[in-house]
């Protein structure tokens, strides 16, 4: 392996970690690493690998927003609830680094739902929102892993 290939592998790994712990733009890092590798390697095979990996990432991004959003609408959870969770996650990240991101999101979703539906129904709505976010992360993670696997196969054939 060349130093460029090692660097690409590291950036892909950081990107995948950024999907699991949403502090870094994971999908963007994976895409940038693979496109950088294709540019450096050159040739039809490398660009074909990059195109396939990009297709996985784009498809993952589309599915990531459609599937959980549909489930939230079916459960009656409005998007403002997720925005409230995101806002408190942002604040929480700076108040209590890393852990505050998750705690802030849950608290924001719960408070928004508590205000919307009342105390007794707030927790079930919060669980729906958290499940939707979890499914979204899993979809994005699967797309990034498929892109990484595509790059690995491309690395072996080029």
C-alpha cells in the first residue's frame, strides 16, 4: 500500500466514525477520500469505483431522509421536534463535550413533545423520534460501508 492509499483508508475510517458519532461530516469525508484516491490513481477503473461508491452514498442520503421521515409522520411526530432536539444537541455539545450532544438531543425532543402533547404522551413520541434517528444513522452507515467496500475492491483491482 502506498502512503496515499493509507491516508485514504484513514480518512474513510474517520468518516465512518463520524457517522456513528455525528461530530464530523462522515459521508462527505468518505466521498472526498474516494474521489481523491480516484483522482490520484486515475484511469477508468478508479473512476468507475468512485462512481459506484458515490452512487451508494447518494442513495444512502436519499433513503436516510425518506424512510425515517415517513415513519415519523406515521407516528405523528412533527419535524419541529427534531429541530428542537438538534438545537439542544448543539448547545449540549459545547456545555458537556460529546456526551452533551446525545443528552441534548434527547432532552430537546422530549421537551418539544412534552410541550406539544403533554407529559404522559411525550415519552412514546420521544422514543419514535429516537428510533427514527437511529434508523437514519444505520442507513448512512450502511451506505458508507458499501462505499468503503467498493473502494477496497477497487484498490485490489487497480
